């Protein structure tokens, strides 16, 4: 797969033949892949007060900058023998770009359709950035975009939406949290013929990063360059196989093994990122170190936790094991790349991880335990299917709880939750592909209506005052 010729340049000096052979084994037998090359594109220069011209500028910018992304990714994949699962695009939050031209939610939906058309025409898997940043309050444009999300996701195919509702510096915008409860429920209703799949393309954040390459939360931050290459790597199967070889050893050996494995996995991402940057003539941004599972057998973060010593994910000790895993992945990864960022750690999406699904079905893993686990890992409550009759206020309460964890702990947290219309506990939702399938999980039925309906903001924590 590799050769000294095609490794090239500086990287050739960094990798010896043993590393090459080991990396080949990771790819062939342990499900190592580059999960995504994500091209971030600024649309700030597309702003226009005329909606027609705005849509035209957006389409032309994306199709011009990203015209070679897919072919370049495929060429790197073929030349180096490294699977690159997705080629994706992220754009500037659309609430910022459409503010001058959009007077109604329907106007924003036309931009959503333009984004999805541009995505389709350049051939990428997903496009993210139908987004708003409302951690301290909503502009008129922000609210219009939020209210447009259900129709936008129902009328597009592979466009993703995200909303940042809070941060450690600003607190949590509870008006926006309450509104998002309604938005998520409406999105579920409009896509109920496909198990409410629209909600799988919608995520809400606290402390959202500007350089996240993973969907559905990717957007191109306003502090970024005009275009940037970000890469997300993934290797849960590689880590699990490495841990099998040190089964029964003490924590020091366990941690060293995870750290060294994360280093090797990240080196692959660094290689792909640099090569894509050079060939496209676009600056390299970051490598995201996240262990991102898939529904494939042997590609599970939950299986790593079991290899560490748990009968199921969710057993006592799960939060400690996940904290250990997340920390060692970061420590190993930061030594392997000149720039790391995004989310970087371990993802725990239920529908995308067969081990998590098994744990839920066994009764070992609950929504409350998943919330505890999010205190120590990357992101938060991810790809969780709940009963379709769950109230919007209950969804808003779940969101508020998760955002509070991020705000207080100065970390990114998120919620991607799917109220599957027409289904209840004991049923299963089928999303397909990388999104997998999910058992419907029970939700605490006690009311939080009076809490989420108070309105206003939850203030920033005392430790946010750094000046």
C-alpha cells in the first residue's frame, strides 16, 4: 500500500518500515480509517441584500472552492491505501450570511436548498453550517433560521444544522433552549416517515468549536481562513485490538498502550491532512483526534470500555474508564500532529455503536448514565432515540442539563436526540448507513415545564471571569 516514493517529503523521514507495516495491519484488520476530510469554506464574501444574488453567490463559491475535493480525496485514498470514508464541507453559519436578505423562515429554506444542491453537484457526503450562534441571545435572523430548521431538514437530503445555545463565557440562552425543544419535535414530525431522521442531522451545542470536521455539528467559524482543510481520524478497533494484547496488565500499561496507539492513528490523519492541503492549495487546519465508532462490528467505543474491564458500557466504573480513554487519546494524539482541534476524544453515539446498542438492550446503559459519561468525553448525548410522544419541554430540559455540564466544565457538550414519532420504548429506529439503528430509550416522565418556561438566560459561572 505504502512506498517510500508516495509517502514523500518530511513524512517519509518520520515513518519507518515497521510503522508502515503496522499501519497496513490497522487498515486491513482493525477498521482504521480517516473518517472525513472536511473543507471549511467562508461565505462572508457572499453576503447580499438580494436573496437571489445571495443564493447564486453561495452556490458559485462552494462549487468553485470544492470542485476538486472528492477527486483529491479519492486519489489520496488510492495512492496511500488509506480509507477516507467521507468528504465533507462546512460553511460559515448561515444565520450570519442570510441576515440581510432573509425576511422569513421560507427565505432561509431557499438557502438550505442551495447548499444541498451545491453539495450534491460537487459530490460530497455531507454539508454542515446551516447554523446559528445564540449563546447570549437571538437576532431576528437567528430566530428566523431556527424556525426554518424543520422545513430545511425535511426538504434537503444531506445538509446538516447546528445551533450553539451556550458557552462558559456567556451562560445558556434558555429562550433558545426552549425554542429548540419545539424545533426538534417539529423536525421529527416532518420526517416521521423515515423514523424522524431529520433530527439525526440536527445538533445543539455548548462551547461549539469553530473547526469541528464531524457532522452534524461542523460549521466554518468566522475566525477561520477563507478556506481550510480539517481531518477527522477514527480507530476504535485499533485501540481495542491493542488493549487485547495487554489484558490483565495494570493501569500504567493500559494508559501507555492507548497513548501509543492514538499517536499512530493520528499520524495517519496528519499525513492525509497535509497531502490534501498540498494538492488542493488550501491551508491545513487541524486533525480531530476523536475515536468515532460506526455500526460495523469491531468499530465500537463501548467494546473498548469492555476490554478495559466492564461487562457492559454503563456498568459501575464506566465513567472512570471513559475518562481514562479520553485523556490518553488526547495525550497520544497531540504529539503526533502539529495542529489538533475540533472535538478530539471519544464519541459515544448510541445508534452508531453496536456495543452501546447492546448495552442499552441489556438494561446496562440508561439516558442518565450517558449524561454522566458526557462529563468526561467529547461532545455529549449523541444519536439517542426517545419515544415520539416526549414533550418539547422535556427535550428542552434534557438539552439544558447537558449544556450546563459543558458550561461549568469549560468543555464542548452537545445533544443530538431523536423523538421517533409513532414509536415507544421497546421499539427500534432504523436510520441506515453510518447513522445505524437505535433502541428507543426511556425518558424521565416527570415535568420540567415550569423550569424551562421561565425565560431569559442562565448566567455564566463565576470561573468564567478570567480578565
